[in-house]
C-alpha cells in the first residue's frame, strides 16, 4: 500500500486535507494527514520516516506563503526525498506557473479531482486529459433508449394523416437544391482530378445562382468574402492544440448534454471558440452558417472567411473546423432552412458531422424559404439523414417571432413523424424562452419555471423521444449584462436538467449583444455559470406552481387542436402558406426565396 | 564548463536581473552559453504581483534546458535536440538550441538530480558557461553548481540591517570550513567518532525537530570527538542537540554534509546562534561540501501591495545605504547593485576559463 503524506502547512485550516485523506483512503492509499500548524521541517521529518510516494500540501497563497511552500520543496530536495517522493500543492490562487516556480511536481486547483490526484501519485498522465482518451471516450447517442412511441393516439393519428399527405404531395417533385445535392454526392465519390468530376461541376453550376457561378467561373468573391491566407492556416495547429479537458459541466448524471453554437464568420476563429468550449466542458457544438448563404442557389467552395455572422458553409471550411473538434465532441451542422438544405446534409456528412438540423415549417417561414421549395427539399433531406444514419434536430425558434408554442410544437411534431416515417431519428427542440407571445399574453409574469416546465413536460405526454431545448435556452431573457446573461442561462440549464432534457444549447453571455463576433470569455461565462448552477442543484429540483399543470393542459389541447386544423386543411404546404403553423398576426410570414423553382420530375 | 547558480533570499530580489547581466557580459566575451532555471522564468508579468519581469533574450547558438510546453512561449526560435530525464508541470525537460535569437521562457529541472543531469549534457555539448536561474528562496538544487551569485534586497525585508544580517548568515554558511570526503562516509546514518578513532553508527540522517534532537542525544552516552550528520538539519534542532549533549559534544566536531543542507531550513540567521554557541563550547563545525559564493547582488526595489488600488506597485529602500551596510557585513566578497552604472563586472568574478584555452577543438 502506497503512503501519501497530506500537510495543510496552514495554522488553522485543514479541511482539504481531511477530505483528501478520506478519498485517498477509500482509493486504497495509506493517507497520513498531518495537523494544522505543522512546519515544513516536521513534514520532511515524517517523510524521511515514511518514504511516501507523494507529499500533498494544501495552502492558499498569501503573504509570505510562497516562501513557506518553496522552503518545503527545498528541504525535500536537500533531504534527498525527491527521487522517490512527488510533491504536489493545492489551494486557492495556486496556478501551474506558480507551482513550477515553487518547484512542485503537481498543482491542483478548484474542486477536488481525485482521478488527477491519483494519477499524480502514481506518476502517470491523467488519461482523460489526453487526445487518446478523448478518442476513446464514447460519443453519446442522444436518441438511444427512446422508443419514439406515441402516447397520445389522437395526435399520432393526426400526424400520420398530415405526413402521409405531405409525402404523397412531394412525390415526383424536385428542385435545384436536390439536384445539387445529388451532384455533390457524385462529385464526392470521384477522385479530385477526374474528368467526370469536372463534368459534374459544370452540371452543378447550371443549378446555381449567377453570383455563385461567377465565383467558380470568374473568381468573383461575394461581398465581404475572402480566402484564408497561408499565414492564417499556419497558425491553425497552435490554435487547435489539445486542451486539458475541464470537468464536466454536469455535477451528476450524464444528461443533459451541453451544446454551444459557433459561427464567427472565420473558420480559424471558430476553431478557437471550439477549443474554449471544449476546455470548459461542452459536449457538442453547432455550426451556424450565414443567413445569405441560405438565400443563394449553390454553395461556395474552398477555405473562406467573411465579416458577417455565420461561417460560410463549404466542405473545406467544415473539414478545417472538424480538425479542431476533439473526438468525443458531438457536431451539428445547421441546414434546416435555406435553398441549400439537401446539399448541406451531404457536406455535413462528408465532413464528419454527428447531427443534422432540418425543420420545414420554420425554414419556410422564419427562415425565409418558400414553403413549396422547402417542403420538397426538407423531405429529401430527411431521406438523406435516414440514409446517413444521422439524427436530426428540429429547432422551434419560430416562437421567437411571436408564434404561440402550440403552433410551433405542432410543426415540430409533424417533422418528428415525418422523420420517423422516413427512417430517420428526430430530436424535437422546444424553445425555453421568454417569447413575444408570452410577454403579450402575460404567461410568464410570475416566474420562468411554470411555462417552460409545461412546454417540456407536454412532450412526455405525447411521445417517448429525446427533448433538446434550444436554441439557445433562455432566449430573450438575456441582457447586455454578462453576469445577468450567464445567470439566466445557467438557471434555464438547471431547469432543463430537472425536466429530463437530453441536451441543451447554450448561448454565450454576450451572444445577443456582442455587436460582432462573440468573445471567448463570454462563452466561458455561461459554461462556468451552468456548471456552478448544476453543482448547486445536484439531485434537487424545481417546484412549479399549480399554473404549470394548467399551462401544460392548455398546451396539449392547443397542439391537438392545431393538428386537427392542419389535417383538416388536407395540404401541409398550404397550411404553412395560410398561417396554420404561425400566421402574419403571430409574426410569421411564408418565405419567398426559391418560389417557383420546384419542378415535377418526368415519370 | 562552469555552472553558476543565481539564488535569492526571496522572490523579486533580482536573481534574473543578475543572470541577465552575466548573460550579456558572457555574450560579449564570446562564451558559449547554456541556460536553465529551477523555477519559472522569462514570463512577462510576475505570477503573483502582476508586475513586469525581466525577460530572457537569448542569443543564437545558446543551449537551453526548459520544459517542452513552453518552447513556443517566446519569440526565440528553438530547435529541439533531445528530451532529458526529468519532468515539470509544463512537461518533460528538453534540451534545445536557440536558432533565432529572441525571448524565451525557462522552466527547467526542479530538483538537483534533474539539474545535475541537465548540466552534464550542457557540458558534453561544449557549453562554456551555464547559468541556472533560481526561484524564490530555493537553494538546494544549486548544490550541483560550481558557484553561486546570491541576490538579496528589499523584497526579503525592508529593514536594511535585517537584509544585511541575513546575507551575512548565508555568507557564514557558505564559508564553513570544508573537510575532505571521508572514505567510509555513511549516507544512511549518523556517525559517531570516539577519541580513539572508533566509530559507531546511529539510525537516522536528519535532525529537523527538537524531539529528534533529544532522541539522538539520548543515544550519545559517552563523549565523542565527532558527530557527522549526513542529512538536513534545522538550526533550532542542532541548538537543542548541543544543549542536551553538552558533556558528550564539547570540544568535538560537528560535521554536516553540505552548507546547502543547512541553508534549506529556517532563517539562516538562526545558524549564527548555533555557531556562537558551538564556539563557546569549543565545538568546531565543518561541512563536507560547499559551493563558492562568488558575489552578492542587492536590489533596493520591492513589490508593495497597496490596499487602495488592490494591486502591487514598486517600493524602494535607500539604495546607497543598502549597498553600504551589506558591503560592511560581507567584507571580503563583492556586493553590487547590477543596475548601477557603470555595470559591475560580474563575469570577472566568476573565474570563467577563457574560451579555447580549456576546451579542445
């Protein structure tokens, strides 16, 4: 049994030593805890008698403390202990740099990380902090364990009717978006320099806008877009060097998975944000592309940056970003709303994405794409998701336009059923937010818990499916105050956990007000705040007022009623046009981009 | 090769500034340089005070031993040569060559065994002068160096007499008379030698507490001509040993392994009490190993925490008085402020072999 000496080197405080003694004893060590007030000489004398594997010192840095700690190190060296006894220090304000200056072999700060302490005593690397450990860490499957069984047969029947109509309606229809996706798949199967690939590229360009064609044929860049240069690329390895994994944001359990979103406009800056998110415990990232990219027929190509929100969606950009992602991180590429929805799924899969994102009603309203076009492209995209074996999530962000949640949820459910029928694995994303509808109707004047609880719990009455509140949680509760913003995000994360959410998407604390790319420290704010909140809550939970049950019942009934109206309309696409999933009065208008581009295929 | 350690009495006493002064002078003299540190040096801002730190600017061709993870922390371009056998909080210690001059961060071996091994490699690769930057008040690893430059000043204490007394105590430790290594030297036990030359070993190596001193004293039942203590010692423990074993130790010798084994424990000034008490009883004190103290640098500036701003700022004591008082106490060793103009010739006091004379081509 290995011996470890634990010394407070503090006149009074030895709580950390007592805690560590219990944990190390449980781990099978002979842990000798020395009392408060012990001197460096007494520690070394005991060490000479015991020949320990390690001496662990706990001390908060303060006036003259550095000299006290370095005195212990010096004495250990002079006494000949260092070849077989490792010296570690932990305590407030002790950093790796200070530890090195003091001459210690290990530094421990923050919460007790027993695995790190044991690895230190055993003089071996902390395995979970290595790239190999990241590779070995299994990627969680958000859909595992869910049966997708409908618990509300009436809703199930209505969804079956609506989706059958839609699937029947899309038969024989195609679009430039679908053709580009098909061409892109064929191009990906070809060697880089094949003649067939060149021919396919020509064919591809025939399906593109003038602006996109000009990029390929004349080298004309869309406004604000530029190539990444060599010097930027050379910096990538240092920017994406492996980071030491932070403790999980979660205190207990393995859900919810924590997602953050990036899309700074520059893939290299994205890479840095990804590493920051990884280091602070995120489980996954979502790629956001620019809104203008959704309104063009065709995608650009190559390593491109631009000075707008959202990072340009090209295969090269995606592959570059992928290099920054630790193997254990989940990666979602957004492609749910624009004219390139099918091709986005193809590129995402080719670049190694784990999750796709498709929502016809939202993309055909808030996303600005013509409902006919997106219905055709969306169904094709779902078929791709099924073929690729990739789950897809369905964001319910149309609520932010003022749509009442029962209409948004009706749309999410249609997409859920559609995905299931096509063999894909849907993940509905009801939004935890303070939406315009809630403000106008006064549904959340007393608290933010009841309505959000109703919105998540209603799903468990309808279907056994993973629920991923997004996007991000706490939308419209944030202010320019970073502390407030981090706090409200953390509170929503904790509530989502209490309500059994499978995952959550979090914003940075400056996301709504950054006036440009968000800052790395603001990204850390919310991850850190959520971690602290989940630590605070542990297994404890929130309690709702009686209003929550009433809201949940109203919501359930509202969803059912809305689906009845949509089913009765007998035409899902027409239902979108006519505002049955969100009307102009609610704040939603049918999209117009891509109108008239759907063609009937020849038999 | 000559290896010079830059030790201090506390943090911010001017170790790195002294090392940089020697570095600059050695560069002008055309010496091939090796650099390392037993702590963390070369950072832009102090990790504790947040105040600016002197930066290492290494000339091309310099060999450095530093931690792998800080190889790219400066502007110098370093070529990795090999990985050495010790490790730090910033990864394994590596040997690298400065290909393009620039700033660098040094995080070298943090204990004497690692430092010995690193210095050996530097010597094998033809380095003329190896500079070992210290950390805080740590001295023990410096025992493998050939000489020491000690830095003290107001960061140790703002009372000039206290600075001088403490420097004097260290000076006395480094000036203890050195006995040649004994043929039958014991590393694992205390060794008692009686008047007839007969020896006896007792269990233990170090005396760090009064209790340990009294336990040892109980085992010394007859007068001895010599007590050799191979490990580390605390001065108050030795005082207790002397008081407890007056009749057995009086007129004999106390032999310690190394001056640095004594300097590692407690305030060096306590050793003066030991020396005085031993002198009064006719007990002579020796060491088996020491390290030449080449010079002492004094720094009148100290970091001062201001509660109004919640930050550190620079304070200073009277520079002229500081150097005058310390020089008076250390009469036969150079005492300098390296910031004085003209710059003191530190290199000259290090007795570096002239290039080409001591190395075969």
